[in-house]
């Protein structure tokens, strides 16, 4: 019989919905030692958070996150608010002995991230950071193939995350939905929001990054600020590209922008090794492309693996429908909750932990430093 784990959700935006959906569905599909209970949702706007709570099934609401954290009936706090609030909430939640699930990126910068790591480690509370793409089954399969040595020595890692939603100069910055354009709330632009995903996956698949050479651009230099009503300078990076060295000797090439007209959320990566290559595309997320140089010469070519097998060969898929029927974006969050609940029942964290996510934060910091100083930067 699964033990209840009471969730306190802070925030109700896009990620508040994605995580709530995952909590609601996970116990229907996975046999787990813990069962999430949507105990309370918290945000400043009482009417809006009540509507959110009613829609997703939260039992109660709070309008002050401190009050939520004080509640003895909350076991785990989910931080789904803008990046500039992660640190303060995480420190308070850790001090109160709550488990923490924090939205990405971990923090505004690595100094904050280090403080947050120390807080959860001192408190000994299970934690995780929502870098969800690791748990798309095709991406998890890529990890298994690499760990089995099927690519051999890795030479190249290439990743892109392309969007086009901020091209209009009329789009304001700041406030609900648009805080991602406000440097004071987000810390950075595409580097922390989109490249952070690519970096997390890259470190997981290919190991640590040692140094970076980056460039960033802010194409729209000023925008109306929704909170002040003034036209204000834009402090975020609209686009970022960087080269890097991985500690295993391979070379990395990363690009992200919100100005790639026609692309809404195109996350792709490709890895080239001595014996084979892998590539993945978020728009075709259930497929993993694999080239195996060990194949018989006349049949050698890219194979497209439909990652939907039910036998246990394809990660997570035995929990869903029948072979051949695919799942989607939202399931990556269900998988992360499932892994977190397994780990939390043992008093452990689920990867990426705060400490894992700090590595990504350190790469982001180095990328921004390199771009602003126009020279290569060492990570850490
Ligand atoms: C931004 O548009 C965004 O929603 C990111 O914040 C998410 O992390 C990414 O997965 C999709 O794009």
C-alpha cells in the first residue's frame, strides 16, 4: 500500500500545470511506495490560485509561500515560480525539513545554487530539479546505449533549442507569462531557459564541460515593462551560441534563440562517436536515430528506432499502452515524479539533484561570462 506524500505547489503557470498533471497521473501507471496527494496550491492571487486548485484537485490554497512551508501537513514543496524566487523558497523549505522539487534552472547563478545545495544537503532532504527531457524514453535510451559503449570514443556533441516567440518588438517584458524576458526575474534569457536543458542532457550523456567560448545577442534592446509601465532596457540574452570542450576530449557546439522564425520548441541533439552516432529531435520525441558502424557494410545506415517497446527494452514504456503506441511531452514529467517517489521513499534524491543542476548552472555562468568578456571561460 503506497504511503501518501503531501505536495505543496508554489506557482500555477505552465510548469505548475505540467507538474500537477504528473502528480495526478503517476499512481495510475506506476506501482510506487509513495502516492502524491495534492494538499495545497499557493500563489499571491487568491482567486486565480483557487481556480487552479479546483481544476487540478488541490485540497486547499495558501497565498503566502511561507505559510505553506510552515504547514505540518506538507511533505514536499514544488517550486514553480520565476527563477529569482527559487533560492529564498528552497532555503526556507530545506530549513523546515521539506522535500523539494525545483523548476529549472536551479537558481539565478551558481553562487545562489551553491547556497541551495548546501541547504538541502545540510537538511538531508530529498530533492530534484525538473530537467524533464532526460526522461523522454528515447533520450533515456540514448543514455543506455552510450553507457554500454556503443558509440565508443565520443568526438562531437551538438545541440540546438530554437524558438520564435519573442520576435515582435511590441511584446512587453515582466509579470505573468513574460517574466522570462525580464532579467531581474529570470537571471538570463535563452541561456538559463533553453540552453540549460541542452547542457543538462549533454552533461548527463557525455560528461562534464571544462571550458566554453560563447556569444550572445539581444536583438530587441528595450521593451515595455508590465510591472512598471515604463519602456525599459532588455537585460536578457535573446540568442546564444557556444563552443566547448568536454572533459572526455570531445567538442561541443550549442545554439539557442527565440528568433528562429518558424521554430516553436525545436530541441535537437546529435552525438558522433568512433563506432556510431545518435540523434534526437523533440518534435519526433519517441524516435531515436542510431547509426552503428558495426553493421554489415551493405546494410549500414541510420536506423530510426520507434521507442515504444513494451518488453522493458525501452525505458518507461512498459508502464504505458501497448507496443507501437507512443507517449508525449507530459509523460517526461510523470517519469520524473515516479523516479523521485522511488528515491524519496528511501530518503534519497532523484537525478538531477540540486548538486547535479549546479553543474549546469556553472556552465551557464561561464557561457554568459565568456560572451560578455569576449573570451573563453573556464567552468566553475
Ligand atoms: C520557454 O518557452 C519554455 O517553456 C521553457 O521555459 C521550458 O523549460 C522549455 O521546456 C520549453 O520552453
